[in-house]
């Protein structure tokens, strides 16, 4: 009978775990390594993972290669271990913190769903497993777009398992994931944006004003430093760029890594000029504790405060709705898409389709106005009812004068021309305004 070996040993200050006849594993820092003897020499190599179970699986495969045995079959890996392996690789690829949080949340939820369904190994996954997961998520109240995003992440994970030979073939290979059609998005009108800003106080008020006047994301606002601001000169701007938040840790970067200069409205400049340069960040951290005073503000605190403000005003939305509202008002004001992209950076493809649709309807409305004016001019020139033609032309002119100024002027100028209690920088007919959330 073979004698029983102790599972662990110590060598050179490290704690080893025996996996087979030859291979042991040990933790070096946060990464697992394999160790084995090859003739008179001792060999070591990284296993490229921080997960203990994945390290054991890789060590067993290495043991099989060294002993000449058949390596472990693809598909017999544990689902939870493959999830962790995927997260380790994504983190090593310098993924953003929010992206990693999303991947971890979705894949751990999927692994829990598989465990509850009695599916523990990769080869037991099927199309039905993913379909059941999607159905459960819809029953949880998730939107179709959210479920689509989560299924896309799961499919990426399955492809990773195939490339790492942890799975012979993806169970969804050859199937197509249908992307839900984008629906109309509600947005806050200019008077509603003003009401939100006026109802807020302190750093929250400054954050909401910056988002509503510039279209910046909440992450870009809270990571804005005084060195990023150029308030003097004819064109004040705020520079959105990568920066180190905590010394020695991964720096914060804008979405997609793109850096840009955002024009600041007169109202935003006036507000920023009043800010004392006490700390590095423009928006002070809300809790104000000594330990976190040097850190940027927390976006979840900004969202929680926003919910209380919206509840008092009878409105709904999130931090991102400031950005969508800014873009919608800009399109209605006649700002072209090239200029809008320079201001706000990357625009989601679905959101862009909505903005294009809004611009098309605005263009059709303007074309109808032009056609009515031409008919009125022709009737007056032909002498067919000049009084009626004049009244028609006058009505069209009055409707045209009621629209906000168009062209490549800044949003601040457009907003300044509309009263704070009015409908904002939308313009257009009552029917058009009501169809896109506006009011006459």
C-alpha cells in the first residue's frame, strides 16, 4: 500500500500543497505557482491565476503532462473555477474597476443559477441553461437591454473557456442573441433641470449643475481637479483626462480612455469661480471624514441625494439622465452630431439612434413650416385671397419666431434665451414636444 503523504510541506519559507506525484503549488504574493523536480533541477512556473481551485486544476493538467498521462478532458472543469479564471485574466488586462464589478456580478450570479439548477461542470452547460437564466432575470424585473448585456458577458466567458481548453465547444455556438430595439428615452426639460439644481445644496448642487450644463458623466465630474479647469480666456473648458487617484494604484481613466476638452457654459464658469481651492478635487467628498478627505466624491452618494431631490419634485431618473437630457436638448437646439461628439465624447450607438430620430422629426417639422410658407407666398403672389394668405404667413412666422435660435451656438446661450419656468431649449410644435416628453 502506498504511504500517505502530508498534503503540505515547507521549503524556503513557502507553504506548498502537493497535487500529484511530482507537482506542488504555492502562493507567491497573490498568484499561484507550480513547483516540480526535473532531474537535478527544480522547476517553477506561474499558473497565471489567483484562484486556488483553478490553480489545482492547472497543476493536475501539468502533472498529467509530466507523467505522460492523458491530460484532463475539456469540459470537466468546475464552473465557479472557470469564472474566477476569466475574472483574473480580465483584471490582468487592466480593465476598469466598474467593468470588473459588472463582470463579477453577472458571472457570479450565473454560476449561482447553475449551482441551483444542479449544473456544476462546464460540459453540463447547454442552451437551455442560458435560456432559463434569461427568463429568471426577466422575472426579477430586469429590462430587456439589461438581460441582453448579461447574456453577452456570459457568452464572452464561454468563448474564453473554449480558447483555454476548459470547454470543447460553446453550447451557444451557432445561435444568435437578438438585440432588443431601443425605445424612446425620457429626458428632463430645461426647466426641470433648473429645478433639480436649485433644489440641491453644497457639492451636490455643483455636481448636478456641471452634469446638466456640460453633459459630463458623473465619474468625470467627481474626478475633476482644479488643474483640469481653464476658466480664463474666451473659451473656458474643463479637461477630461486620466489621473492618479491613490498613489501606487491603477489610475482613473475616462470611458474608452478618450480625453477631451469640454466647453463650459457661463453659468458653470460663474459657479466654478466661487469654489475655494482647498483640496485637489473640485467636488468635495460628501462625508468629509479625515481618512477619505483626499479622495474624490462617491457617485453613489450623489445618486442617493438625487433620489431625494427627485422625489420632492415628482421626477424620476439617475445620474446618467443628466447626460441624456443635455444631448437631447442640444439636438433639439440644432447642434450637429460632430460638435456634440466633441463635447460629450463617446455616445452609445442606441442613444445615437434616438438622437438621430429626434433630429429627423425636427427636420420634418421645419420642412413642413417651409412648405406652408411657400404656399402662402404663392397664394399672395397669385392674388388668391391676400388677406387669408397674409394671415397664414403671419401664423407661420409667429410659430417660427417662437422657436429657439438654431445654429452652432453653445447650449448655455440657448438655455439663457428660454425662461427658467418655460419648456427649455426644445422649441418646435406642441405635438412634437409632447411626443418627446416636453410640454407646451
